């Protein structure tokens, strides 16, 4: 009986091992130049077949639709086998990113940095607006390196406040998470846009940080118009907050964090110039190596080793939902490129470009957000637009076009009922993910307008 009960766990862990094997071989082949496309194709196909029955409902349905439709186009267009193989492994850099980035969470937790940031945030909790602002900033910082893992941590850290007013404070988590998507290369969106448009990591992330500042300002200004009742504030002053305020804050931890974050981006900057390797792959390598080096520097190697059990048993087995969906989306997008759809998209943007450069930015963001709200994953929309539109034919800069794609990805995520963010928050709150997403609709509309104008200004500076 015990053996039977362990089978689901064994299947789950073996799926994780398959993902890890695929990632390691892909990175190895990328650095050595060994022509291992056939091996990667077999492993990728095996991953899809092995994972599909165990995927969550929406990713399973979406993946199936993308793969079936993509194959119908493949046979209708009579494309060659080599094109099919290349399309299947197109998004393996993103799979490597999904596998590697969660490792950042362990030295961040083991070193006490999460508690340090929480103490600082709670120290200044005096009004609902300040609580909201701190949640936005904290979630954005954590998300920049922990991706979706930051959502549960922020939810736990501010659980007492969220219990008092779920809608008010959950919006802070949602918006903080998606703000990080505008600049952090450890998010798939930034990584794929930079790679697709051939842009260097610097100075793009500085323009992305400007969007983060604007989004944060809009978020706080909007919430100032609808703070919760004063009695909710009094109820939120529990023992946990009082203890956080009484705790000692040392400058050492803050300095360590600054050095660590600076080192992470310096590593990307240096390796990008030294090695002729895909940017996403470089980021994945840093995401694997840096947490180990970080753990050594803070003398937490044993704790990191123990954390790998959690990574093996919990994190790796659950990456398949996003990984397989992104593989299917890339496959579909590559097939659609051979159809009249791609020229139609190019023609559509060329027509808009003749009317107004600003309209190009607004429409890029708007199309991604509208389709995302309707259940179309951002990877598909961004891939199609990015692959179809020639930036040389636009009257905005490549940097501005990239920022528009990223702003659309970010704002789409915060309202999409099928985004992992809203699915996670919906589960935690026992609410519909659609309802959780719609809480952020005013933020999306106002931020979209402000960001469009700012990107338009950036275009003039980068032309």
C-alpha cells in the first residue's frame, strides 16, 4: 500500500528530473557548440507527453490547442522536419530560466534577508496607504529575483492586513509583482524580449526601472483615493507588527543585499560581453551559480543543501505547467510566422505607424492587455508581434518598442484570469482569479496611459 501511495510523488519527482536533465544538456550544448538538436528534440517531446496529463486545467487546454493548431499549420504549409524540430526547441532558453531562477529564493531565505526586509516594511506601517506602499515595494523587490515565489511570501508576511481587507492589500501584491516584470531579466518576459530584439541588458533595465517608478507612483496615488476605514487600521496593529517595530535593524544586511544585487547584474553585464551566448542562457547560468556562491559567502552552504530537497520535491515537479505551455506557444508562433497572419500583423502596425508613433505604443500595450484579459497568454501575443513587426519600419526606437511589449506583458498579467499570479492569489484568497484580476482594472488603465507617454519620450532619447 505504501508503494502505491508513493507513485504520484515518484512520478512528480521524475518529471522534475526530466526538466533538470533537459536544462543541463541544453546549457551544455549551448556553451560547447555540440550539435545536440536531436537529443534536445527527443527530451522536449518526452517532457510534453509526460507532463501533459498532470498539468493544471488551463495550461493543459491551452497547450493542447497550441500544439494541435500548430501541427495543422505545419502539415497544411508542408514545412520541413528541420523547421518542426527548431520550432519545438525554440523556447528551451526559457525552460532553463524557469528551472534555475527559483534557486535564488534559498539564500534569500536562509540568510535572513526576507525577515530583514519585512522588519523594515513593518517599521513604517502607520497608515493604510503606507502599508499598501510597503507591500508594493517589498513584493516588487522580492519578485525581481524570486519570481512567483515572492507572492506567497508577501501574502504570509502581510497576512493580518490582508485578512482585514483582502481587496485593498491584495492589489498591492499583484501590482508589486507585475512591476518587477518591467525590468528584471530574471522574468521570462524581459529575457525573451531582449533576446528576440537583440538588445543588450544595459541600458534597457534602467528604462525598465523608470517604468517601475511610474507604476509605483500610479499605484499609490490611486489607492490614496480609496483607503480602508480607520478602524481597519487599528485592527491591523497586532503583536506581530509591534514586534517588528521593536526589532533592531542593522545596516549590515542592507549593505549585503545591495552588494549581492549589484553582483548579480554585474555578472550578466560582464558575461554578455565576454561570451557569444544567448542572453537568456547566460541569465540561467548565473541563476544556478550565484545562489551557490552567495550561500558560501554567508556561510549557509549546509542550509542551501537542505533547501535543495524542497527544490527537488516541490519546485521542480511544478515547473512543467509554465515550461510546457511556453514550449507550445513558441511552436505555435513559429508555425504562424509562415501563414498570412504574420504579414497581416506587420501591415496593421505599419498602418498605425503612419498615423502616429504614440499610437504604435498604445496599440502594442492595448492588444497584449486585451488578449491577456481574454485568456490568451502573453508569450503568444508578444512572440507574434515581436516576430512579425520590423522595428526598422517603425518611427519609434527599438528600445521603445521593447518597453511597450514589456509594459503590455506586465499589465496583461495583473488582469489576466489565467495568469499564474491571479491563479495563485485566487487560491490563497478562495476567490475567482477573474475577480482578483478585475480588482486591478483601474490601475491598468491609468498606468497604461502614463507609461505610453513616457515610452514615447524614451523613444526620442534612444532614436
